[in-house]
């Protein structure tokens, strides 16, 4: 099993590589040189390629040169880094987010990724609104479950069970219902919200009993990402608990999980 924080930025590599075996890289925030260098550090890498595929926040179409951009990035990493370190490619974070819904573009984005980068798995993090369209297209997938861990840590209350019976959606216990949708070959991410004070221990304990879990991807180590004032785990009291959880993961699984 892997553990690594959602987004790996700047000094974060130096600050976290002692207790993670996964880097989550992003082609919009890191240069090709940065990406290639990160693949040489002995960690498994997840690479978000929204910069290659999407024109900013445009939701009407993929970039017309998306294939060429992705092929060029792969060629650069192959020449200057370690291509085999990139195990999963993500087309875009939360494609089903209501205000920037690009879910209709996902099938074509996945096709481009599989054609241009055939040796990698394809992954997706969904916005947790109860609908996971096109989930069958991905090899590794999950949904944001921070701010209380409703999905794995809390069971539906009695009135929520009634809502579920009539086809409604409740966040409590949603991970187990989500996992039932998956094929045996599909794996999952667990995404605790460390930046909201969520501690990692129960997530680690849960993952040990769930063989489909590929990685725990805490949100969020770095502070002030994209100009926001959101604190990161690095600046919060939970920092040491995540470091200890990561070290436990490394001791159990090593860098090559």
C-alpha cells in the first residue's frame, strides 16, 4: 500500500520523502524538469495531466493538441527521468465537480491517456456527491472524504437508512457502497482531510482490512495552495501523526508497495 499527500509541491519533497512512498505530481504547477527530477527519487508517482488535456477551466472541449502535449511530456520524462516511476495518470481532479463539470470529456481524455501512455494506470478522484459517472473507465479511483471521514468512519443513521432505501444518497458509510460498484481489478484511494484536523490512524487501520485500497492520499500537506489561505498538514498539530503513519506504511510496505 502507498501513502503520499495530494499534490507534491516545492519544498514538500524534502519535507516528506522520509515518510512517504508516493508523490502526487501536477503538470500545471510543476515544470517538465521538476516532474522528471521527482521520478528519480525512488517513489511511485501519480501524475495529474490536466495541463496537457484541458485549457484551464474550459469545460467545452479538450485541447486540440492534447495528444501531442501528453506524448511530449512522456518523452521528456523518459529521456530525463524514470518513466517507470509514473504508475498512474489522472486526467483532472474532481471532473464531476458541479461548477467545473467536465465529466462528458472524461471518456475521450482516458482514451488519449491510454494511447499516449499505455504502460500507466488511469486514475480519478471524484467530488463526493453520490454519483461516480464513468467509474468503469479507471484503474484506481476514489472520492474526497475529508472533514470527518464520513465515508469510512461513520455508519448511516436510522433516518439516513430510510433515505438510502428510497434511492437517496448519504455520505455516511459511502465508501463501502462505492466499493461495491468496482470490478475486482479496480483499486481505490482513501483521502483523509488532514488539513481539517482529521488524524490518520483510523484510515490506516481501515485500509489494512481492505485489499482494494491502493493508497492513502491525505489532503493537504502544503499550505496556501493556489493562493488560498487553507492551512496544510505541515503547519498543524496533526503533522507528527501523519509522519508516524507514513513511517508505519514504509516499514510495512517499503518504497515499492
